[in-house]
C-alpha cells in the first residue's frame, strides 16, 4: 500500500512549490492505450462510481457480455454498494477496481469549484483524498490500486505531481462517453460507439435513474458487434498520452 502517511506533510509542501502559481490552469489529462497489434482494435472502458447507487443495467450488461472494465470507486460508493462490489469481486477476470478518492473531492490544491464541486483546497487535503480512497479499497480485499482518477477528472498540476509521488498513475481518457452521466441515451450511445482503436472511454455506473446508462449499454454492444476488444487499464500492454492534455 502506497499511503506514505508519515511523509504526508513533507510531500505536500514540496509539491505545492512545483506549480509556483496558485492560480495555475487546471489540467484534464488524456489517455490512450497502445493500439491492437492485429484485428479490429481494442478500447479500455473506465466507469466512475462516484457516490449514490449502482446502475445495474450497465453492470448486468458487462457480466452477461463478458466486457472487462476498470471501475473507479470512491469510499462513499463502496460503503453503499456492497452487493455490486460482491458481483465485481466474483468476476475478477472482468473488473479491476481503482481509486476515485475517499469523498469524491476534486484533486485541486487551491480553493475553487469545478462543475459546482468544491476542490480539496490544499496539498494536505489532496493527499488525504487519495490516501483515504486507497484505504477504502483495502477494506474490500482488493489488490492495492495502481491508478487514480480524481472527482471531475480535472487537477492542478501540483496535485498531479503529488499523486505520482505516491506511486499512482493518473487515469485520463480520450472519449467522454456520457458527459458526467448528464447526456441522453442516444448521444451517449453515439459517442461510445464511435470509439477507435486505442481509445479510453469514461462513463458512470452510479446513476441508475439517468438515461445515459441505457446509452452506455447500447454503445458498448455496438462496439462489441464491430469486433472491438475491451481491456482493463492494467491489462493493456502500454499506455500513451499519459497525463497530457489535448
């Protein structure tokens, strides 16, 4: 486990100096997996479980169609969705659980709001968010997480440096499938179905009442019908564009 709690203050103070300016622009990292060596192509499906409940439409479709996915879970979601966690743990060939933070707080070390959500606001708070998310995953018996994705998927540059010092890779993406689960089913399906070889898709699995969930399923099945292969982030033989912006 990479909590490094006894070094928290030292790391936080050092990383705070990296960005220099407190008003540094936020970063939304992109991420691709290496293209397939042969065949139709492959994509990585990543699903955020921020809080709330579980969209069983998506979960059932993944299990029934044997579609692997990397699930970014918060401590909040883990506490409320034991049944879904049990299903995921019963299919270790399909699901990889990774760190989405303890309380779904944006990994931004200066006070501001991102999409209406208050940021962590300090280096210490960013580190607490990352470490508490990892600790929550440890209670499930899952392997120690290797990837981190912060709430809103936007970061201050100095926060990215801190997270990497803790040993985590930053989980960017190349296709925003469901617009934060706010898009309709048709547009969500269109975006996901348009994925190309090497794309990393982000969508959500914690909004069972949103129309976007239906679109996620439709888009994934369309990709499967095209012969696209799905891989988890840890199963990809390499990633590109790591931590960069478009």
